């Protein structure tokens, strides 16, 4: 937990100088996007802003001090590279969990992810751009190429009132620089050795990727050849229930809202990352399925990206849980080969993991939070296309391991 915004008090040189409390984090809310009403694969004309305002935000620092900057990617449909001209950043936390500190000149955040960094004002007094632009991993898919900026301004800056002098600008990675994105994610580790949950009770393998549906009669659809874009996990395209939420249906024992037969593995095994995948595999099955788990069971989940229609990185998030990221890689996951790469010493604790473009990620967690918990891609449009599922975690023993009843004033509409 964070203590009043201070990162492990006494461990880092955060100064408390000047007219404000410098030990508190600079809360940077990055990159809120407004999506057009019509959802399409292109997702053009989005806005990228910093701190929730359209104007250029200025962050003022004093020479020599160290500040905590908390970056949040609040975008709907884009991952972002972030850099600050002339400055290195020391990563100290991600997704509200401490990390082993490491220094970097660039961050990469997926929607929903957070990264806390320490920044020391150790450069000549001046003005420096903080800049961000999209990391777009899908080939041939249009994206918003906007670069958004804020300004880091030193107190006593000699160029502050000279409009002709522009702040220094950082070098950002290319929009498709997957090696840089991968290297940044690999640098995030737990600060000390952790006890990995074991033994594993459920070995799960979920494919995550896009697909296409036939267009319903009488409607116009925006996909290729008049189809409708879709997405799925293990070939199941999640459909939101219309009568009751899954949680309400589970608690009340109402049948017909969901089923408990979400597959533990793909119903059809194939070369998930092949260049040309059979069109017979492109259309998923729409359904509302959950995977049941007993309270306290240990889950190891392989998330395998597919190249159906277009392979891209999918930031996968589980509500109600954090999990250890044991490994990520490219191509098809091979347990005989890839288990040797598992980090069983200091894996990072995250709530959102990027499944690499045409690659895989392995996570492990304990199902110790009863209820129905949504798992989905954090690219918002992919949720609407069905790239989601839910875990149904049964009650354990006693009150503290059981789902609380709904409040008396729960709306019944």
C-alpha cells in the first residue's frame, strides 16, 4: 500500500522542498480518448490529452528535487509510449504494486495500466516536453497518430517568457516498435522474491483474438465484405446478458442467463499465429459462458494471441484480482519449451497484462475473491466485439470467504 503517496518511505530520495508537499505524487492522468459514436476498426479522430484538459499542462519542478509521477493510461483503444526530454525515469510501481526499481527513458502503458516513476530534476534549468504517442502493434490497421504533450518546467527557467524558444522534445519509439514495448514490460519485476501460489489446481489455455460475424439480414456492417467485426476467447464471443447481470443471476439462482461451460482449452487446436488461418475458424460462437472455480483454487492461465484477421497486442485485465505474470513470449506457446522461461522468483504482480502481438502470456493467481469476475481485453472496442469471459468463484467457508448479499436498495430495473 502507498502511505500518503510516498513510495516506501526512506528508500528513495523524494525531497520535500518548495512551497508544496513534494513528497506527494504528481498525479498524471494520461491520454483520455473520446471515441466516435460509430465503432469501426479505424477508430480515427480520437483526442489524446494529458491531465483531463485540452491545453498543454505544465508541471513545475525545482532543480535537484525528485518527484513521484504516476502515469495512468485512461485511453479507450490505444497503448502509448511515454518519454520526457533529457530525463531518465526510475520505475518503482505498476498497477498499484511495488516493483524492483529500474531506470528507463521510455514507458509503455496499455489502457487501464498504471506506472509510478521517480523523476529527478537534474538537467539544466529549462522547459522539457513530456510526450506520448500510440504503440500500434497490428499491421495494416489505421490508428490515431497524434502526439500529445505536457511540459516539465524548472523553477527559474531562463526561457519561460521567450515564446520563440521551444522546449526540448524527447525521442519516442516508432509506433510499431514491439521490441521496445517488450523490453519495458520485461523490466517490471517484484521488488523481492515472492511465494508463488502452488500447487496449481486449474491449468487453463485461452486463445484471445479477433474474428468476423456474418452480417444480420437487413443491416449494414462495417467489416470486410459486409461482415461484422467480432472477437473471442476460446472461440466464445461474450454476450452481455439483458435480463440480469451474471452476478445477480448466480446469487438468485436464476437459470437461463449464463452457462458454466466456458472451455478450459480451445475447442479446436490450430497454428494460432500462422500467416494464413483457415476462414472456417474466423467466426466465433456468441454466448454468455463462465468458468467456475472453487474458493482458494490456484489457477495458471496461458493467454494465447491469434492471428485471425489481424494479430495485435491485447492488454488483458481481470476484475477483482491481481496476478503474477510468469512469462511472455512470441509465437505459439509450447509448455515443453517455454516453461523453462517462467520467472518463479520475482514475477511482477499486475492486474493487466499485455499479450504480445502473435504471442502469449502466462499468469497465475489464487481464486480467493468470491463472486463473478469479468476478464476482458482493455481495448474498449474489443470488449464490445466479445473479447471477454467471466470467472465464477464459489463461496468458501464462513462469512469472510463468502459473497455478501446485495444491498437492500439495489435497483430492480
